[in-house]
């Protein structure tokens, strides 16, 4: 019989939402109780208060709350009039919502490749994707860079291509809100930014929620109409086709409290990431943060050698350490998205990363001894066999 070492340590959480809940304690209960007392569950005063605080946090002029990060992306595409016959360029190495919204408005997602080091959209591939879109008879209208795993995309390079190609830039900051790029905060790096408050995000609420950040008052007017069925002077004066996509007052109340500690949490996440990188850089490829940028570490994602990942994940699991793979199947390999066009050179970097990446437990409240357990397990799993 195999002599297996049984390790009987309790499993650790991948993201510990409960640790933050314990820190916030009564402040969250009180904030929710205020809403259940005034009963303005839709568009209550907390919504505007939160929108103002969110815009102030990142330096954008406006924030428009909505029901999810997916809706935030879609509302912007709708507001820009993007639809059938249009192409929107986006990475395939992302969560499906980035491309899903493009298809939902009737336009066509066109996939571009990512950079092997930052995992973010490669500007040269965006230019090739625009050529591919035209070859398919589509009009390239927008590009959606994703701030993958919390690191801002290369906005200088992407904006230059966008200007040359006439593309609107919509930042998918569902994972990146709280990060910075050359002294500017995410929320101000593109003409419109969409973010998500899904509970596991760096700034998450207690359900679904999202927001658009922009400096453009005309865009805000259309977004606020679209999120309430295309309302005009009132909600029964419908001037365009819209949807129901408001940020619930209770979620806004929760977010007001969470935003107060967000800067603190960003510092803590950075410390956790630095410690991982310092202790693991000799055994695997740790994340790279270019000079002048910061990540908000939505995920701490490393690269392994081809073929190592399954065994590695199993060995960590046996020691009570969860891992996750974002994303083992890039969008152009999925049934719902495989028919869409892409960069004529294909997406070789995306395909390779999909085989090699794996994310380790990451949140602001991992204590040193828990992180030591993860680090030790990683090092043991990667130790060359004698
Ligand atoms: C990159 C990206 N875009 C969009 C979304 C969609 O956000 P939501 O779940 O709030 O709709 C997510 C959520 O995981 C995401 O990671």
C-alpha cells in the first residue's frame, strides 16, 4: 500500500469575506438598518452618497451605480450606440462578461492576444484585431482592455492604437478598481470605466452591484436613463430602450462602509503579494508589476511549467490550500464564443497562459502564519523529486 502522509490541518479559505465582515462588525449592520428604517430600497439617499464617494476615491468626475459589473459594461456599449455590424476588440483571456456584453448588444467581439508578462491586452494585437474585424466586414468601434487580476492594462499603448483606429476605450475594471497607473487611479484611465462589486472583488458588496466611472456628463445622462428603462423626464416617459439596472440602496449602504477601509485593505493586499513574490520567485514565475503601476491584487496568479498544474493543485489541496485557475479555457475556446473573429496571428500567448496560470489564496486578512502555510506547501509541491 502507498505510504501517504496524512496532513490533518484545517483548510484555509481562498478569499475570506468573513474576516472583513468581522472587522466591520456593527457598522455594516447599522448601515443596513438605516435603509430598512427609511425603506427607500431603490435609489435611496445612500446610492448618490456612495456614487459621490466612489468618484472622489478615484478622481473621476462621475460614478453611476448599476446592478452588476456586466451591466456596467453593457450600459456603456448601449450608450455609445454600439450594435449590429460593429466590432469591439477585447482579450480572450478574461471572464466571459467582457465579450458577452458585446454580443448582447448585437455587436461582434473580436479577440486580441495578451502580453505574456502582464497578462493584459497587447496593443499590437489590438491593431491586428481591428484589421481582422474590417476583413470580416465589421466596423471596429471600441476596445475593452481588462485590468486582469487587478493590474491596469497598458493604457498609453492601447489609447494610441485606439486613437489611430477610431476606437472608444472602455476599461473593464471589474478586477482592477483600486489600482493605479502612472500616478492615476483606475476609473480615470479611459473615457469610461466599468467595475463590479461582486462579493469576491477587491471592493465587493453583499450581493451583485456595479458602477461606471467617467468624466463625461453627456454619457452620465444617457447611463442614468438607460438604467431605468430609458427614462426621460420621468420613468413613464421612455425615450430610449433601456433596462432595469440600479444599484440597490442596501448594497450602496454596505459599500459606503467598505470604501472607508478600502485604502487600508489595498495596502494589506500589497503586503501579502510582496511576501508571496519574495518567498516564491525562485520556484515559479511570480506576477510582474511594471514600473509606475500598482495592482489591487484581485488574484495572485503565478505561472508554472507546462504540465505541472494539476499535480501542483492536488498537492496543495491535500494540505488544505485551495487554488483556482483563471482561466483554463480562454473565450475563443468556448462553445459560445469560438465563432468570433480574432487577430490573424491567433492568440498564442492566451493559449499558453491558459495552460500555465494558477492563483493562490489572496485577501487583505491572510495572517503571516497562514501565508507561511501556503508558501511552504507551494515550495514542497515544486521541490524536484530526488
Ligand atoms: C473581468 C470581469 N469583467 C466583468 C465581470 C462581471 O462582473 P459581475 O459579476 O459584477 O457582473 C467580472 C466578474 O467576475 C470580471 O472578472
